[in-house]
C-alpha cells in the first residue's frame, strides 16, 4: 500500500519500514522467548531482504541489505542448532558463508549450496530444516558478483572461491568431506555444472537447477530475455551488477567467455549430475540443459514441459520440486 511505482528507493523504503517493525518486536522478545524472537528476526530479514531485491543499486537498497544481514544473523544465532557464520580467508579478502549442521550426525554429509542472481546465501540458510531432517548439513555461499562475495564482479575463474571453500570444509571434523553434493539454483546452476567437472574428485554429485551453460551467453538470447514477464524489474541491472558491466553491450562482452562449451569443459568426465528446469523458461534457455545431456558423461534430468524458470508451474511449484525431485536425488548420492 505504500508503493506507487517501481522507483528503487520508494520500493526499498516501504519494505524497510515494515521490516523495522518486525525488528523491534524481535528485540522485545529476545530475553523472554528465544523461539518467538528467532521467528520475528526471520520476518524482519525476509522483508529487509525483499527491500534490497533484486540488486543493491540505490542508497535505500544498500541500507536494506545491511539491515537484512543484521536481522538474519540475529535469527541464525537463536536457532537450535544455530546457523554458524563462517569467514574463510581468501586472496587477501574473505569468503563469508553459513554452515548449519544436524544435531547428532558426525561427520555429517553436506550440501554445498550456491545462491542465485537475485537471491543470497541467506535464502539458502533460512530454509535448512528439510536438510537437517534428512541428516544433511548445509553450507551456503553467495554467487560471485553478488552479496558478500569476495569477487565484486563475477569472473570466468571465480570457481576458485568454491574450491577454497571445499578446502576449508575438508578441515572441519564435523563434516564428511567425502560426501558432498553441490547444488546450484538458477544462475548458480552454471557454477554447479562447472564444479562437476573441475572438482569431480571431491563431489558425490551436482545439481544444475535452471542454470546457464552456453546459449544463454549469446546476444541472441540475452537481449530478448530481458523482456521476460517472469522477472519483476531491474533484470538488466541485476545481470550487469553481477558482471560489473555498465550496460547491455558491455554485459554481452563480459558474459560471452563464460560459455562452458567454448571453454572445452562439457566433454570432460564429471561427477554425477541432476539437471532440472522448465521447457518454457524465459530466463535461461532450455537448450542449455539439453546441451549438457548431449555432452560428456550420462546425466539424470527432470524437465517440466509446462514449466517456467526452475521448472515451476501451477502443477509443480517450488516446494514439490524440492521435495520430490531434488532431495531424493541428493540423498541417494550422499548415502551411496
């Protein structure tokens, strides 16, 4: 009701005002009712987080990002078991990530989750109960060029961030480093596909859920896709921010080298892979999923013929896909 346009600061200010109400309520509950305080901080994070969506490209959105991080970390420390904020030294900077471990399983198998273009690692770490229920730990990290990633703009070689994180996880005695599956959602499906090849020896499997591979990086797809009705606003701006580009032409130039086909990776051996998307995805071409199936090792795939981005449709919303397609495959890979 407080929003009359898609103006960035108007959008952010309206959601931020609601978030502050949840924050105040959480503070008042913290000493007396930790569970209620955790829920209120979660609500504050959710609203602040939406205030900064899809990318932090105005002063009010930058402020909302900071408030979202504050709220999520307050929520995280009140959970049982808590969500640990992990800081890993990396090339003079640090990788900031979250780790949540199941209460009684040691060493725990782990899902290595990478956030998408407009989501953040908090989105992954805020929904860990399904993993813990199945005895799995979750590690959540930002997509390069977004959030708190040490790479302010994504680079073709940004997968070294994830390799450094795997090095760190291998030193944690609570984690079974021989049982790790990487899970990429939307844009981060790209990195899941790449890691399936480059980190094949350290992964039990890789979930490429709606990610770009080759065709996406061509102008003939990138430019028309900006008009998709699946994205609310600032789609070009979100993509440019991730790549450090100033506009469409620079975006196309910076995106083109990311093609995994042109990098010569697709015909190399890979860890077992699950590929998931919708045939009607207007953000990521379904041709990229089929391209993966035509190269390299045999892979598992689930395609919703009526699904849009990430395979979602009225018949198959996000939760049933996670519960009936993704989690059973992940569990099989980690239990073998």
